[in-house]
C-alpha cells in the first residue's frame, strides 16, 4: 500500500477545441507528484478505492472492486457547462483481504489532498471506503478552525454494525468510537434509512450514539428533507458527504451490493447533493457500492456520475465561508 499511485489516462469523444466543447475527459489532469498538490490550482481531486474486501466480510455480493474504473468511464463523456479544475490521483487497490492497510493508505492520501485546499471525491469500492475517508478528514488541518465534524450518509443502512472485523457494515461505528476516544465532537446523520433493512439492535446503536436519521418513507419531499438538513448543517463546522448508491431505488440503481426495494427518489438525492455542495462546509465526498457486475446498461454508474458532476460544478469551497 505504499508508493506513488499511477493516475489513469482519460479519453473520450472530442467535439472540437475550446471550452464550448469541453468534457470531463479533457479537463482531468494527473495530480502533481511533488508537494501532493501544493503547486496545483485548487479543484476537485478524484481518488479511487478498489475494494470489495469489506463487502465480502459483510456477506454481500462482491464486485465493487471494479467500481472506480466504471465511475471514471461514466464521468468521462459528461459535458462541462462551466470551467472545471480536476485532478486524478489514481486508485488505492486492496489486494485480497488487506482492508485495513488500504483504508489507512486512502486516509493518508485524502488528508494530503484536503490540506492542499482541494475537494477530494473518493470513488469506491464497497462502503468500507467510508472509514478510509473518515481517516482522511479526521486529522486534516482544517479541523483546527472547524472542529465539529459532520458526516452525512445517504444510505438505506446505518452501517453501525458491531463485528469482530471491520467490514462494509462497520465504518461509522468505527469512526464514532474513534472520535469519542479522542474527545472530539462529531455528528453522524443518515438520510434514506430502510426500516426493513436495519435490525432493532442497529436502531438502538444509532440512538446510543445520538445518530439522527430520516427514513426512506419520510424522504419523499423537499420540505421534510430540508428541515432535516437545516438542523444538521446548523450544528456542524465541516462536512463529509458519503453516498451509498443503494439509497436509490433498485430500478434506478440496480448495480449495488444490496438493491433497495423502495429507496429515495433520485430528485431528492440530487437535491441533497446540491445543498451540500453549496453549503460552504463540504470538504470531502465519497461514492460507494457501485457493482458493475450487476449494473444494467451502466444505469447505476451513469446516475452516480451525474451526482458527482453536479457536486463538482456547484461546490462552494470551505474557505468561501470565511474561515482561513
């Protein structure tokens, strides 16, 4: 898990020169090797996390290891309606069952990207990516000025499972317990929880840790969702947004580990992403659980790429909120 990652080559349709023909594949540059971004213009930085080790441990259906490449392929042809500064670090690859080392490596890279003033968007991989993402923002320099961390998870599941080994079902309990041991404030909120997919024990764990949640049944209109988001945003300083694609209905996102029989409408998920992007608090994003082996007509990858595109195009940097 050591050494410099190799940024992938981006390619796609070329409609001609100039900004009026620009697409993602032409905008993405390799992340600078020297200084870990210190000499780069602030922008969006993509980091892949190729892993389904956590999903295997959680007894889900594997295949997420191919998610980062599928997400890049879906992003590449999207048209840019405004200038975009974007970089690609490459992909952290979890070999076999070496999950913990991969999470630590991802956290190290993300922390450097955040400290260099960029918005990292990590591409999963199973939702075990979340603990690596948390490690990236947990000790980033900006938390000295913005100590209260908020984690917003768009997900049908709490992922607060207590288990002998870390998995795709444990990352947020791991993060909450680590923050608690360090005596630091953290707010964890989940939008899209399915009552049928979470045991009573998981609801109890959520209550014990003060986790706020909004059920998928209650995530049907912007008024209810905005009330939930307003309360959450008012109490945090810096935001980590994690999108588990199984929050969406199965007919929209079939290519995931655990397809949702109900889910949250795409327009609501998109609305949430737009609000988080414009909040001036967003410092880290990841997108998890894309499983290309079960995707139909690349439907899930295309939806995920659209969400990433909107976040990148609408992002208001943390510094714009007035914090040095």
